[in-house]
């Protein structure tokens, strides 16, 4: 049975049970058809976006970006290493998109899967990467620098990472973590944002705003301690 026919049958059963008149019933069926078309169009778009990430993969790009990926032997979780190998082409594609399209500086050996270091739960993995921040007013207080870097880059990063829906379909992968490194007064500082995959989806689908996404997220400092930022 075709998708349109299924919608009509399902809608007809609901209309009969609910006692809708003919005009209301037609409007209800039209609404269902529009929503179904939108849903399948969105799925198609997601597939197309994921393929664009995979299109970055080639022998040349593998040689160019392999050093930006976490070294497999350095994983401390079996699942992390397994997902790294399973989604290797995605990881290379993420590196290519961040570097070539988004013009970001990715730290070496940083793109991969991280366990939830906030809670220590090794069964929850985050798709992540670290970015280097060579330019900026790093004489400001730590919190001001952190917020500035996050707000400047995070939208572009979400666009890249959230294209890889196949990765987030894995039940063990619960979100995204991105870290920013910078040097202030001779010391290296870092801030990381941890975002649940449900919030990534809600943000992209327009169900929450950018500010709401940040408020739902968790932030950690250079030593990995959970902190609050003046967002």
C-alpha cells in the first residue's frame, strides 16, 4: 500500500470514530498529507546532508585529515574504538567540512568519541572535537573568552555534526562535545560544551531557540569541572 493510501485509510478510521463532518474530515486528511510530505522531505534532506559529509572522504582527504582523528589505540572504551572504526569515513568527512568549509582550526587527535567525563559514565559516548583558537582578545576573563568562542563557532559546528544522523542513531552515542583551546598569560585554557542529541534535533527542527540550546547544555572548564557561564 502506498504512503498516501495509508494516510487516507488511517485518517478515515479516525474520522469515523471521532464523528467529524465531511468538511472537517477533508481538512484533517489534507493536514496529515502535508505533514507526511514534510516529514519525508526532511528525511531526504538529512540523507543528502550526510552524503555531503561522506563526499569529503577520499584517499587524499584521509591522508590529509587522519592526524585530526583520535588514535584508535588511545580509546579507553571498547565502544569508542568500535564506533571510530565503523564511522571512520564520517569522522574524516567531519574534519574536511570543519577545515575546508567552516574554516576552523581543529586540534590534532581530537575528532572521535568521548565518554561522559562529567559523570564518569563510560556507557554514554559523545561525538566530539577540539578546536584551536589562535586569534582573539584572550586578555579578557576566562568566562568572557569562553562565551565569545562558543557563540562564534557553535552554530556552524552543529550544522556539520548534526548532518551525521547515522552516528546519532546509535543508542550509545548520546550527544556532542566540542572543546576550545586558547592561550592566556602563558597558560593553555579550555572550555567544552556538552549537548544532548535530543537537543541538537530540537534546535535544528526549530523546537528550541539557540539560547535555549545553550541553557540546556553543560559546560566544563580546563580541568574538566562543570561550570556556569554568563550566557
